[in-house]
C-alpha cells in the first residue's frame, strides 16, 4: 500500500536503505517536511513501527478538487477599488492545470505536471480556479474578473483527468512551489482540494506540508 512516513528529523541514506530492505519503493522524499512517500506491504509497515525515528505513518489518501467560496465572498472588489491588482505577485495553482483561456493569456509563467496529462487542463477545474484567482475578465469585457487580475500564475498540476490526486503528489507540488518562490515571487499557494479528516492536523502530512510552506518560505 502507499503510505507517507514522517520522521522526527530529515531522513537520510540509512532511512532510505531501511525502506528498501523492508521491500519498499520510494516515490518522493520531501524537502518541506521530514517525510517520504513509499509503497510497502503490511509486513514492511509493521517493521517501520520499530524505528524510533519514525514519528507517524499515514495512508497516502486520495484528494479531489473542491471550491466553496467565490470572488464576491472574499471581498476582492474592495481591494481592487483600492488599487490592488496583484501585479508582480505569483500565485501557484496546484490543481488540474491551466489552459490558454483569454482571461489568463500570457500570465502563466511556469508549468509542471506531477500526474499523467494530455492537454493543458484535462479536467477543467484548474482553469476555473485560475480564473477566480487571477482572471482579468478579457472574455467578458471585464464583467467576470478574478481576485488578483494583475498577478502571474505558476501552474503545478496535481489533479488527473478525473479531478483526483493524492497527498503524496500534492506535497511534492508544495515542495516545488517553495523552490520556485523567489524566482517567480510566489506569495500565494492555492490548494482547492479536499478529502475527509483522518487524524489531527499536527499529524496529517498534508497539513504539515502547508504549515512548513508558510514557515520556511516567509510568504
């Protein structure tokens, strides 16, 4: 099964060799948090429980695209009326991709896919989210404008053609957003994804990665 193993400190070669010795296949080792995503059989997971450096093991759970609040609910119009457009600010969209919609034309400055993909957005959710975040309303004559129409976008694709992903993939993209922060002046990471809650936020690896992004990158 696919799991995310969190350690008390950054795992090194010894921990990697341990995972391999237990029959594991490592998918990601993260920078944001001291954790590794790995595929292990049940016996291997039980073996890891004896390692005093392991702080928590959780399933690599599925996440799906969500969106509950809109531009109006955020009060974005007040900021825009005050002269704030998001110009010069980078927004990392961790979603299903961003296709070349007129409302974001020329402002997607970086693209990377962490899942199998065919088109720029195989599901549509990411483009929808990008429009809410930074659409300039070009296709509607300015009627439907996003929160920060002057911002540029960093497209980190984590949702597949069915709008699904996993904790491990999302954390890998968060790692990448942190690495690109200075290059593209990323001040916002947007994660319009969700899943049920299975453990405390102090143990949940996705929560840990988001917290680490905030602390390490000084957004």
